[in-house]
């Protein structure tokens, strides 16, 4: 029988229901699950044997879910900035990737990224990069939850040469991870302009069979629509529709180029939108119409994108930016209030990934993916409203404790299962290699 | 003779010239000034007696300048969010101010704000609030540099009842601060829609005489233009022009409602723009066309606005947002590169305030307002480009040491001259008072 633990934060923010803040409540963890959420004054009677852990000054929130990451790219943080998307990709990122990407790069980059994410209160990430097997192994070691993208792209890379090889390697990774409780997979086709119709068709069938999502960069910048019309005679959304891909299984990253009709279509199809506000602004790709999509009931989750275009993996910063930008871009100061932004960074991410039965909120029976955020800090004082402080004022550095599936992975702001010195050393080595190459 | 000190950071980012990063350099401080910036290998010969302070892993930057703050409003951080500007002001902020603003509120709020700003690497702020004498005293106590706004508004407040009284109290504050080395003043008329022509005229004459800036909320939201046309028969810029206020003395805060013709006019007149991106987004006021103004050579500085509409006073976050938003809003990913954003947060702020001969860059003879930022941290690793990491990836929590006029005010991340326990206690007391009132 596993030990019964009671966390006693100052406030519990369960996220479901949205906008609720519980004072004087305890969250009980047994094994990997939330056993109960009850008033502290009932704790003695209901669970007399529970081992108590006080969390004074802290808000306990569900672990944040980074809905779109390229973890290993953390090593390319700030390698090339202030450039247009295509010059940035073609002159800097892709050449560096061609030269360097392999298991060692991905291991070092994933460790750096996972360390940063866990310390910042992110407990799950939806990754899209080469060598997902290596990122998976790193996540397991760190005790982090992850959805590993199985890359598909019509170009040879260090991961695979042909379409067939992308699929066979992807399926192999999928098989090898089936016994990992914290891991699952998604297909990760790069973008409509780099993936063939045949690959999309094959992927759709496999995704249904395997019951996994399809995680795709879509309508990131304006050139994409013209390009698709030229090459395929179709708008990308029409093409994906013909290929049977517009469904709740589709996780569409970016989506900055949407007409109102497109928005209706996306809403009707049940597509999830993975919103990356910092990256979209930095690359001047366009602005995702989050307020308008939210009004249509679209499930919008938040991602940092890779650190090469953000340049952090800080979900607190991203959540704040999503809330601010939705208002500024729509002209509606009531759009995406704080509690909705927090939902986007938690339960909406879970929903997109098909994991909302397990994570994304603090509810009885769910996995104990929990974050204690210290609000007794200048920058979040006074605490007039807990959720407002979490979204608009809090720094990721105020994360004190993090649990994934009931296991503590950050304690007192320190990582428990990763070696910070090794990460620092590896990062310095890769800095030198990349610098020599640039 | 005052002690000669040599700071030995990993990098010096002098800001002037823009985009320069010096490796292996020392910054010498004598008294309140920067005596020299020289290569470390010349230090022994040039300044054999200098007391060395190593700053391993740190970038030394000029102190950040928060060009627009309402410090005392830190107590109203998160009091009311997700509301339109006028409802936010009329239903929440103004009633709370009417009930509570006085010397005690302003002292407690200013202490909270100054503590947050200094810990985050801000060494100077341009304030606009009631009881500037009280904020001034708090800044002196903390060892922080400040420009205190002398409020003018055509409404009675706790600070003054009549136009005459605003001026007489303002002039009194100005006189009383003349001996304070770190303090100066600016007129702080609230906004065109709350200040009369006669007050603007009087202020213009006095400002010339006293040689101080005029710090005005201008074109924050779209209603302002229609309102001005109705009341004065003029666009606010035309009205200010007739009143002789469009000059380099004018610091125009917000400026989200500008046509290209307005931008040309602002550029020609030499008006400084104080850009508050977080507040503008949060209140959905509009977006200041920073890229376009920057191309026209307008001096753009960055401010946080009050914590009630931000909700932090974090200049690192604000600088990052300014850089990101300028790209996203203009569609130009090369707009406001990292180094320009850093200039906006330092030397441009100094220029707006008429203090660029003294602060805003690390140059021989300038005041030693310096900040050591620890870049040896996961979130800023690897350091491919120092300025990129400072602007796009760095957290204000990486500030380790802060000096104002050569005096250390933050050491090892700890405030030296303010009592954190008293601040926490006061903030809790004011939380209760404000909560009971709401």
C-alpha cells in the first residue's frame, strides 16, 4: 500500500471548474493519483493517517502543459534572432540541424529543456522533433510526462531518409513506449508544404488505428496559403479536409492566417489550436485570433514553440502573453480573462492531447500532476485574486514544488532526478560546437 | 578620496554604442561615477589600487529605466482585471483611490514598487502619482533614482483641490527636492481630457523656466480623439500643438492611436514616446506603432505603467514584450531587434527624461547606475548572443547586483536599504483594507 499524503497549500486552484479558488483545502495523493480534495477541517476524520505537507503561501495548481515544443532546440536558444521565418529556417536553423542533429544533440537539448520546463511548473509537453526515442528516455529519467511526436517530412534528415522510413521508425518508437506510463505519442507531420498527400493519408489511417493525435504546424505565415494553391490547387484547409484530417484528432499549431469562415470550419471540425504567441510575434508570422476562436468554442491550448524562436520554455510567461495578446489583438479587454488563460495552459492542453481524463485539473481520480507556486512574493503581492496573480504577475521562478504522477520531481525549487552540473557542462560543449559552425 | 572599485563581469554591455558586447573588460567606479571601462589585462597597470569585484557569469548592463510608472498602485495589483479602460478606472481604480489614497497608502505602495523594481534591475523610474513627496522620500531611503511627476488634473483629489493648489503643491515638491542628487521632477498632467487649456499653458511656461519635462498620458484609447473634437473642436495633437506642447519636452505615454501623419508630426516635434506594451494589451487600448515610430527616429522609451494594469513592474518582461510586439504588430520580424529594445529600456529612457548625459549607458564619466545579470542559468543557456539572452530569455530574477550612483542597493539578490518584512506587513494590511472596500 502506498503512503497517503496530504498537501496543504494556502489555496487550491482546481481549474475545473474554471475560476474556482479553494481556501483551506487539502489535496490527497495516493500513489500516482489524486485521492481526494477536501476541507482541511475534515482531514483528521476522513484521512487520519495522511502524511501532511504544509505549503504556506502557495497556490496549488495542475501541472502546466506545454502544448507545442521542440525541446532539443533549447541548444539553439538565441542562435539567430530578429529574422523572417524563412531566412531564419533556411540560413540558420536548418543548416545547424543538418550538421548537428543526432542522438547526442537531442539528449543534451532535451535535458536542458526538460530541466527548464519542470523548474517552471510544466509537467507535460507535446514534443515535435527528431529522435523522439532519445527525448522519451530523457523524460523518463526526469520523471516528466510527455507526448512524443513521430516526425514525418518529405525531406531526408538524420532521423530518416524516406517517407517509408519516417513511418517505420515512428511506429517503432510508438511500440517501444507503450509500457511507459507517462509517455504517449502523436504523429508530427512538419507542415502542409513539406508533407505529401500520400503521407497524410497513411498517417490518418494509422492515427485512427493507434488512436493518437496528429500534431501539425498549420497556417503559420501568409506564404503558406499561396504556396498550397500553387502546388495543390487548394487552400491548406481544403486540402486537409479532402485528406480527412480536419477532425478532433488534429492539433493545429499557430493558425495565424484564419478568416472568419476558416474559424467556423475549425470550430465545427473540433480541431484543437495550439497557440504559440511569443514565437508568432517574434517571427512576425501573424497573430492567432484567439478571442474569436475562443468565442466559437474552439479548444485552444498554449505552447512555447522551440526556444530558438521564443526564447524560453516558460509557460507562465506564455500564459500571460496569451491573455494579454488576445485582448490587444481583438480590441476586447474582456477576452481571455485570467482563468481562461490558465485553462488553456492546463485542461485545454490535456484535451488536445486526449489526456483530459487523466491530467489538466485537480480532481479526484486524476493523475497527481501538481505544482505549488509561492505567491508570498513582492511581485505577486498583495494577493487580491489568486488566479490573476498566477497569470498576470507570477514568475516561473516562484514554482517551489512539482509532482508528476504523484512523484516529486522539483522540491524547494531544485530538480530531483536530473544532474544540473552535467546539463550545464553539455550545454557549454554544444555552445562551442554551434558557435564554431555559425 | 573615495575608494576605487573595479567590477569584473563576464561581459559588459555598454548600450552606447548599440549592440556592443565587451569581453574581458572591467568597469571602474569612483564615488558615484564610472571612471573608466578598460580591458582587464590593463587593469593592473592603469589602476593598481582598485578593489576588484568578480562577477562570474554576469553581464553588466546600465540600470534599466522604467519610463512610466504609478508606483504606489502596486497595492492595487490585480485588484480588478479583464475590464475595459473606463470601467476599470471608473468602477474600481478611481473609487479605491478616492477612498484610500493618502501619504500612508503612497508610502506603502511606493516601498513595494521600489523594492520590486530594484530587485528586477530598474535603477530609475519616471513616476506619476499623488503625493510625489512621499514617493520621493521612499526613493531616497532605498537609494533609487527617480523623476517625480507633479500631478495636474482638473478634479479634486486627496493631493489637491483646485488647479492652483496642484501647481502650488507641485512647485513646493520641486523646491524641496532640489538638493536630492538622485531626484528630479516633471509635470504630470493626467491626460488631455482631464486637464484644462489654462493649466496646460501655465505648465508649459513653468516647465521651460524650471527646465523639466511634461509627462502626459496621450492617445491611450480611441475614445480620446472623438472626445477632444467634441469638447475642444480639435484632435488632441492639434490642441497640444496650439498650446505649444509638442516639443522634446513632451513625454507622451501610450500613443496607440496614431496615423502615419501623426507619426511624422511626433517625429518632427521631437516628442518622446513612453511605450507601455503590457498595459496597452491588457486594457485593449490599442497598439503603439513602435516599429514605424522607430523608423522615423522617434525616441521611444519603455514603461511598465502601474501594477494595476500590467500587473508587474518587471522591465525585463516589458523589454521582451516591446521587442516581440513591435515585430508582430508591424509584420516585420527585423523591427526592434534585441539591442534596440535594450536601448529603449535604458538610454532612450534617459534621453526622454533629459538625463542622458548622466545615465542610460556604461560610459566614462556617467553615473554608476549598473546591474549585474547572472546569465549562467538554464533559461539563458547557452549564451550564443549576450544581448539576445538579456532581452528574449532572461528573467528579472537573474539580477544579482545593482548599484545606483555607485552605491550598491541590491547585493546577491537582496535589497540593502529597505526592510522586506515591513514591506510584506504593510502590503498585507493594505490588502485587507482594499479587500474590505471592494
